[in-house]
């Protein structure tokens, strides 16, 4: 009952390939790799974010000579 032998793992791998197919497994592997890369980038950005947030946020100003207007909106949470 201890660990499985290599033959057990090969049979499990064969069944997984038969059920999902190689194309779907390849796509899942790529998605998993992208998720891990995104997680690592997020962790790296998360460590650098407190330093960036300590700066005073820039305010949006409009120039009267341009025809564009800026609208300030405040989002409220539903309760």
C-alpha cells in the first residue's frame, strides 16, 4: 500500500490522456504556465506597490482652451 510504482503512474497518465486528449492537456499546461507567471509578476509588483503609493496622487486638470471635459465619479458599494 506504500508508494505507487512507475507502472501505476503510466496507467494513470494513459487514462488521463485518453479522457482529455493531448490538445486539451497542452492548452491546460499553457494556461497553468501563464497563471504561474502572472502570479509571480503580481507578487513582484505587490512588493513594489507600497513605495509607489506613498507619493501624492496626481490630480486631473482640464484646459479651458480644449473642448474636452473631465467628469469626476465616486463609486459606492452596495450594502
